[in-house]
C-alpha cells in the first residue's frame, strides 16, 4: 500500500511488540514451528547492478523441512522445486532445453528453510536490529534487520517484515554479490493441503539435466 495520511494510523494500529526485537522474533518463531505447510502468492524483485531489475510472480508452496516450490506465472512455466532430495531449477522462458539439478541449499531464497532460516532461533546466527513499522499488502508489520554473524550464510543482510500473527510478509535480501532480492507475500494460507504434484519435478522429455 502507498500511504500518506496512513502513517499515523500505522503507528497506532501497528504490532504492539514495537521495538522489542526478541519478542517479535520469538512470536514469528513460534508461528513457524506450528507450520506444517504454507501456500502464498509472491512477487519477487531482483535488482542486479550489472543487469538491471527483473520482476517475477507466482505461487509458493512450502512443506518443511525439505520440500518447497515456486511456480511462476510471470514468466509462465518457470519453476523451482526442492523435492526433499534435489533442488531443480527449470526456466523455459530463457533456456527451454535445460534443467539445473543441485543439492538442496540450507540457506538463501531457494531453500525449503525459506522462512525458518530467519525466524527459527535467529539470534544464534544473526545480529538483529529493529527498523520500524511499515505496511505490506495491507498488513501492519514490524521490520527487523538481520546481519549474519556466522559463516556460510549467502547474504550480507536481510530485512524481514513480520505481522502481529507472526507471519513473514516480506523479505529484502542483499546477497553477497551485491544483488538485491525482495520477496513480497500475499494470500498466505498456512497448514493447507498441497497437491503432491506441486512438490515433485518431472523432467520434460528432451531436456538435459545439468548438475553444477
């Protein structure tokens, strides 16, 4: 939402947790630990200093701890799937005859741990700072900056936006390359049934598998 006069409303109606970063993160962690599945619409914006800005959209499916997928509507047909064993990346919009297969990453934007990496005991891995109150898709949120303090995390920092119900509404990453990736979530549906086909990748006929 683009708000002008709504700023005062956000300050009054925003999450009561305010600047208690630990309480905000504990609330989000408890919500995540109760999550069996999640379906959400997403908009992803990637800003690359060398290549410009790209905006993609689709539906995200999450089944912790090892299954995850992003089915893109823009560009149509593109998919990312973590099936419990492998991470598959298929982008027929750019390379129709190839699929990339690699081990499932433990951190980053393509992990089944997409939400948990930020809210499940985050103070063990990050230095957390309260940023302020905002609004994401009509939901008042608290914004928290997390800066890694352990090795192996593939980004420099992330600002997460959390609503009062503990749901993660927005992720704004600065990756180690300097690329900025922002994910905004809408129509979040926790603990819903997910069709098995959404969490399986079937290699299209005539497509070669590349394992980096």
